[in-house]
C-alpha cells in the first residue's frame, strides 16, 4: 500500500505536487478488502527540490501512533538561461 502511494505521488511533477499539497492531503483507500488511512505532506519546498512524506496506517492503535512512512525528494527543473 505504501509503495503504491509513494509511486503515485512521486510520479507527479514538482508543480503538481506543490499545487496538490498546499494543505496536507488525508484520505482513505481500500486494498485487499482492508481500509487504510493515507496522509501526504509537503515537508520542504526549496529552490532546488521539494521533500514529500507519505504515511499509511490501518486505523488500529499501534499503526495510527506510528504509521508506516516514506519520504521522497523531487528535484526542481533548473531554470533555462
């Protein structure tokens, strides 16, 4: 579940990510007949890259306290001169 969400979000362009993540995105998905909570957060937006975190939990107590997470960095295109 976490891998597919990271793959989906990391495939977006930096502009798309910044636009989509003006606020934290939180939603539920169903996978193998189980429901999961997904949260996507823009951690950093620098001149050179953006840093995004993806967190997934199954709503149970242990995983909602410490969800499975993965972060990725998406480099921004260099300005053309």
